[in-house]
């Protein structure tokens, strides 16, 4: 990473332009909170229940019912606001956002409008070694809608035979994080979404699973010539992965440029991204704020978090992902390895092994290779089986030369399979370091590979590999490679 974070206004040159057009990107990210109950009712908040089994009278706005704000949802909103460098508003309130969709049983959504609970924040994200500062305009609280399932070949309302409605999700606490239009490339947008998802997961306020809809991303994209006003934007809805976000933005940039250059007039609209084709298509004309007819919710009081409460929440924040990676890099770990360790859920194991006096670079190498590979192959969490002290014990045997890397890997796999302790498993895979025994094997390999031996004697060090291979095979990988190399050089010098 180089220098201080740059902003979009500090971009120079034409590298970020697409055929002379500047791209403007802003993201709206919706985060479902994992509170025990819904935003304004005591109805349980759970994922995966049978349709329409988690629906209460308040969720449906039945006559005579009144909403009540979920205290934990407010605390969670403050957490993410603090983690994204936002100011926490001393007073915020709820409004009614009116629209008539079947998945909105009340015909309005309770949401924050004029003043959000969190405002004017930012995230610094790394894109190819350059840090960029992406502004966050606001993070506001609202409730989620129900889920519509359109039955038919297309899976969308157009062409559907009929639609099914599930109101379990209606009223689930939702945070909407609205970025400023500070991104200029798909890569910046992907880095921002990834960083935000990591923060949400670290805070524990949501499982942040894009693929399951507990975190959803809408991308606002427009193009214009530098120095001219921003162009007409299109909003691409409900992108369910970081990869899809990049693909959708890339297609939308090309579509808009081609349309303008062919004389077409763009309209502000909401578009759908097709995962199979990689293309976007029109869903509906984009509503304006006037269409929603916002007005203050008469049933809910203002939110007035005290300074003392905000500071008590700040004290509970965990170490944030960017800080964790920076700390690893200060210990000599490169940015890529630090990212793999964090994203693989291996940070606690790394810290514990280093605390047990293991070399940070050795720990990182094993975690990003053998351990991460084991997790990917098995689908299991290694933290359930391996602690930092045990990993440090294994790495110490490698450092001392008792185990070669290959042997240590076998010991690790046996340990994770529950076949014994490191001390019990290590002797069967110990390195062969007996000089007399190794010399006898080396003499035989040299005799069997005279051409390679002659090349080494003639000054070709690459030919050493043709001798090391048979030696390691003869010792079933147990030979101490450093000692073998030393003995070989002595015999062939």
C-alpha cells in the first residue's frame, strides 16, 4: 500500500477513463441485522423458517397496533457507524416511505429520511496497492420488506404465472449504508463492498451473506465526459456477490457509453442483472423522492443516543479488519497473506501461535498454504481442532530439523484427523539426519546417475535436482534436505 488515501477528486490522467468517459459509481448496501426480534415488533427474527410463520400483528399494521423500536438495532447501527468513521446523530427520527408493492404489507416502509442515525463517514480501501477513500453519506435504520417469489420460467414478475408472498422478512431490522458517488472503477466498488462486509462480520451484527440476501447491494452507475455534469444514472438492484457487482458495473458502463454514442437518450431507471448472461435489463423507471411522499412517522419517538452510551458501545468494538491486517504486516507478513489469513477466519489461530513464540512468517506460510487448503478441501473450521500452541509446537519441530516440511504436513493431517498428539505422531515422520546412513544412499544415487553427477562437477548447479529427487524418493521424503545438500556438494566438489 502506498501513501495517504486518495479521493476521486485527486484522480489525475486518463487511466480511469473508459474511451474518454468518466464513470461515477455509488453503492447502496442493505444489511439485515441478526437481532432476536424484528425492528418494530416482538416477532422473532430468524432465517429459513416456513413461509409466513414469523409474522405478527405489528408487522402487518393491523388496526390498533403500535410499533416500538428495537433497542439492539439502534446499538448495532451505532456500532457500524463508529466502525466506518461516521458521526452519530444526537437526534434522528423515522418517516413513512409510501409505496404500494405486494411485499410491503403496510403499503409504507418505516425508514429514516431527513436525519439518519449515522452520517458523513468513510472507508479506506486498497485497490492494487493504492488506498482510496470512499465517502459514506449516511447509514440509516429501516425495516425490510417481505419476499416475493414469481412462479414461471423467467423467475421474474414479467411472464410469471403467479406470485407467492412470504412476510417472514417483513419488518426485519435493516441498515442501509449509502456511499457517496466516489468510485470510478468496478475494482474500487468491489473493494468497498468487500471491506464493508468484513466490518459487518467482524462486528457480529449480521452474518453478511450476500448469497443468502442478508446483505444486498444496489449499484448506481452513470457516465459523463470529464468537466461536464454527471450523466443519467441507472440503479442495478440486488447484486448478490462481489463478483456480480463487478460484472454488472462493467456491463452497465459499456451499455451507457454505447447508447449515448449512438444518439440514444438515457432515462433514470432501475435495472436487473442476469447472472447467466452477464447483462442488465430494465425493471422499471426509477422513482423520485417525491414519489415516496415521505412524512414523519407519528407512532415513533426521536432516537436520542447519549454521548455516554455511544462511548460505551465504542469500547466494545473488536479490532477491525484493516487494523488486523496492518498489524500482521507490521510483523513482516505481506498484504496478500494477511488478507488470506483474515478472510479464512484464521486470525485468532495466527495470533495464538505467534503468542506461543512461533515465527510470524512461518505461521503465515503454514496458515495460507496447508491450513487454508485443508479448510477448503474439508469445508470444516480448523479452529475447532487446532490451537495456536499446538501449531507452534509443530513449527518448532520443523525449525529444529526434527521434521521436514513434507513430514510436518503429514503430522498435521494426522493430528486434524484425531490420530494423536503432535508428540505422538512426529517420530513416525522424523527427518533422517544420520550422516552415515545418508552417505550410503547418496553414493548409490551418484553411481546410478553419473551424467547428472558429472554436470554438477562441471559447474552446472541445476543438475543437482536430478540427484536430490532420487535421494528424497529413497528416503521416502524423510531426508534432511539441508544435510543432503551439504553431503552432495562435498562428494561432488
